[in-house]
C-alpha cells in the first residue's frame, strides 16, 4: 500500500506502475468522514491513499493492525515518523531524516526492498535451526536425567564418572556447532513461525523417554548379560550415549524423511567428527585418564545394534514428537 501526502493522481499513476490496485485513491479529506469500521473495510480493497496528514497515516496503520494484519511501514520524511512508530515494524533508509531513522526499527543501508525479504528469510531460517538445537537438547537432557535416575535404583556403582559426563557433554556440544549452518526446507520458511512451548515439551516427553528406554537396554546388556566391570560398563554407556545423542540430529532436524532432506556438509562434518573423536578416546591411551577400558568385541557389536534400532525408532516416533511447530501468523 502507498500512504502519501502527494496528489492522488500522481500517487495513483505510480501505484499502477508498480502493480498495485489503483482503480481508486482515497484522499485525506474523504478519510476524515470514515468510521473505524468503514476504514477497516476500505483498507481491504484499496492500496492507494493520498493527501494524507501524519495522523491519518497512523490511523490507517491502526486500522490494519486492528484487522489482524502485521504491518510494516517504510518512510524517510518527518511526516512519516508517526506511521513508522505505530507499525509493527518500522523501516527507514540511510538517507532519511533523523526523526524517521530514530523512529524506525530497521534502517536499510541499501536502496532495495529485497534486503528486507532476505532478512526475513534469514530470520526464519535461523529460527528453524534454533528449534533443532532446542529439540536436540531437550530430548537428550531429559533422557539422560531419566536414565541416571533409573540406574541409581539398581546399579551398585556410578553409571558414569563426573569426568566422563563432562567429556560427553563437551563432545556433544561440538557436534552441535554445525546446526546454525544447516539447510532449511522451503516449506519451513514460507510462513512466519511462532514459538510454542507446548511443542517443545511434547517433543521432550516423547523422545526423552525413548532415549532412556534404549539406555535401559544398554544397562541390561552390559550389567546382566555381559556382566562387565564398572569401568567397561561406563565405557559402553559412554559410547552408546554419545552415539545416540549425536546421530539423532540427522532424524529430528526435519519433519520429512532424512534421506530426502540432505543436511548441510558443515553439520555432517561436526556431527560425525565429534562422534569419531568420542569413539576413539575410550580405545586410546587417553581413555585411561578418564577411566575407560576396552569393550569386548561382542559387547561393541551389541551396542552398535542398540544404536541402530534406536535411530530407527526415533524416525518412527518422530511424527508423534514433531508437530507442525509453526502457528501461522494472521
């Protein structure tokens, strides 16, 4: 829409050039006789308003917002400042008056509105990747909490030493470095996203206990079946824990099938790199510093199978955990 203080004929001609609905242009004098409800109706059918005072521009902005629209107002003059301030997002340009720039939320340094569209797209992409990080952390931390609580009920020793937990957390954090660079599907940035805490809680409630179930399977295999020593037990759970925590990102990063939505190479490198390092530490001389011991070959194969089954189950349970996640803005 164009809100201008210039002549209606001039503004209407300009509107036609840029493809706006310019069959009629409402002048400021006509605007004064319209009620709030009538103005709200006119804003649905009219794109051009001319001969407006600063207060009339503000009135139109308020009418649009009252109708449920998210309003951005761009201007560069002193008389645009009230409208810039009244909008949801006020825009100005680098060469605008000081009053207009002071009232704006965003100042364009380049004379191109495409910069705004690029910024909105980047913001939605960032938001989508933040959700991946939150989901990964919520499910992992909730699952580990349940596993540690359950292990304390029947294990006669600590399931993992403090230094091993810190190493696990450090490598896990390294694996997440690539999340901000990850690809985002076009469908996820087509509409403005909204934060919904209940979706995060739902994800943690579904995926956290699922992770704990496989931790319990790991505990049973190491403690009851293989009857390992505490050192070997801790090594086994460390390996299973870091593998499930890091590899699951390839599944929960998208609502679609992971093989149809390829991750960014940076995410792949950081995730697999952290995993390789985590698997190498327990079987190297450094592992003795952390209290690790070599796993029996059959136990290592069993743990690999547990991790594989967990990832399959994570993919199967994902539709229950990840809802739409985006509440469409009006």
